[in-house]
C-alpha cells in the first residue's frame, strides 16, 4: 500500500498544478525542482563547517561543497562520502541536496563532499561521469587538507546520482585508491528502462515513464550510449571486485526493479551487498523528510550503513 503521506503529497502536487517535468524547459524544470524543495525537505540543520571549492579539469570547472560535522582540532582523519545529487542528469544542484548532505555528515560524523557535476542537455554523456570521477580523485588528492582518510572514502547518490556512484565505482576498479563503499539510493542503472516496474509504476507516482524518457534524452548523446556501462552500470561485463554496497529502493518507483537487479548482480559477483526496499514509498522520497516520516528513517539507515562499513 502506498504510504498515506506520499499519497497526500501526490494529491497536493496535482492540486497545486505542478507541471510534469517533461513539459518544461530544462531551466524551468530546475527552478520548479528548487521550489519544491521548500515544502518537502526539512530545514537544513546547523553544521560546523561548509565550504565550496572549484575543481578544474581539462574539460571543465565545477563546484564541490565540503561539509565538516565538527572541528577536528588535530584529531584522527575521518571517513568521507563523495555525494552525487539526483535529478535525471538535468536538474538538481548543491542547494537542492544541502539538507541531505548536512544530515548525513552529522549522523555519521564524516566529511561529505557534494558534487555539482555538469548536466544535460547542455553537457551530455559522459560529462557528468567525467566530473564525478574527477571529483573523487580531487577528494583523494586533497584528503590531508580535508581531514579525510583516503582509504575510507565512500561514494553515494540518489537516482541519477546513484547511477553516477555505481559508474564511478566501476571506473575506479583496480586503481590505487578506490571507493570503500557504495551508497546507491534508488539508482538508475539501465538506460534501456525495460524492467517490469517501469510499466507497473510508470504513471501516477511522481517519476513517470514520460519523465524518464525526457531525462534520458537530455543526458545521452546518442542511442547506443545506453549500452555503455558508464551510462548503464548494470550492463558492465563484470561486477566483481567492487566496493561493498547498500542499494535502497522504493516500492512505487519505476526504478525499483533495476535497483534490485543491480543488488543481485553485485551479490552474485561476490560483492557484500545489502538491499532494502521501502515498500510504501515513491521515487525521490529520501529528500522529503518534511512531509514523509519514512524519509528520515531512510536517511538514518544510510548513515548507519556507512558507519558500519567505514567505522
């Protein structure tokens, strides 16, 4: 059964006349997404330190945001989470996920580095992937200055951000420093969008088949990109030797089944993997803690899984 609070939220969005994302320009969709955050996510909790940095590569410059839960004051190096926001590779930014990143930093006691990667349709695949790879590598290079233990850096993200976290883990496999953990929150992992839940949950639950088509169309450069593991991590030739993972899904989400498929692929390849489905929830719920109580439960669960994995 759909969570009554989620049902009320969906009704409220209809009553307010919130237009489907695919009927908007990318610029309007981004503004609508930011505005929706004002009435769905909790107020940002106070935190000891927040600082923005610029990451420059030969291809681009973009921002990352550092969250420090407390003053380290010469104490031991901390674990960290490099976090990639959701939004269909088209919408979302550092501010739309600020509350979530603050909360994860406070509940874990870890440094969080949030990434404002380039998005489509202005910057198509593989721009977002390239930026997220660069952001992880930047975090490793600046570990001392950030007070981070480079051997205990997790990657994570929600939706499109989960896709990017999974792809970065694949891309860094076998390198000198790799992610220590994957936090994959309702990740999109197969751009073919053919899992049964795309049909069963494809209408009426916020994220729809039409909006997914719009998001994917804004991201991919050409149709054959869907077969590239950097876009579709589920299609990688091997999932062995990847970091342990938590895969979290929502029962009324079109992405539910591919999330389960990815958890199964990791487990079958010998990767320690925990899979949890919030059966009553919709896509995007984890950032909606002002109106959905289970969102706060999910955030705490993510923090607990990180602490168990990284210490």
